[in-house]
């Protein structure tokens, strides 16, 4: 049976959560997780560079086969949404540059895959991550969200594979 390593990313300009899992058959295993947090005092371009370099380091260190990124939804402040879009671009470009297939998932899809409802809050997501990946230990909200993105991708790729086989 083939083992697939998946990198999940929860992009943010202040805190980008990342999580790496392995899937072998139906079994999910925690590999690593963390947060890339550029200093707020850095210039915008330097913060983006810190994200680029941080995600590049995670890819180099953990050698994922595939990546998944959470889509962001923000409608209250156009300037904030645009800056967040730049952070999301780093989360999409770095794995693509490494030759990985990159999937995107809406937050509601991620929450439904992990908790069972798209309206789950961060506490519920963290609780389920602790149950689904007990070896992960304590996680921050950003890392838990990233691990949830990876799990959502693992489930979605299994569904796609079943659809092809049918």
C-alpha cells in the first residue's frame, strides 16, 4: 500500500499554520505541525518573504507528495483581504514551485470533513484534531486548522479515487 504525505496550509499574514500528515489506506498519521509567524515589525514584502522561506523550509524538511490550502473568505475590509490574498499566494506558489499538486478547500468543507459540520468553531476543530491525530499533541488554532486542511484533502482524494474506480 502506498503512503502519501500531505501538507496542509492555513494561510495568514501574521500566522500561517502548517501540518503534515501521512495517509496509508484509511489510516491517518501525524508527521509534524507548526506556525510560521513573521514579525509584525517587518515590511510587508519582508513578511511575504518570511512566509515564502518558511513554507519552503517545511516542504524541504518533510517532502510532501501533495499540498492543500484553505481558501480564505473575508469581506469586511478590502485592504485586509488583499493582504491576506498575498499570504495565500505564498501558500499556493511554494508547493507548486516544488512540483506538488496543490488543492484548495473552503473552510466549510474542511470543517465538515473533520467535525461533521461546516459551521464548527476553532475549538471543535482543535478537539477533533486531538482525537483524529493523537500523536500530534497540543496544537495552536492555526496548526490545528492546517492539519484539518490536510485531513480534508486526504478524504477528498479518497472520494475522487473511489469515483474513478466506480
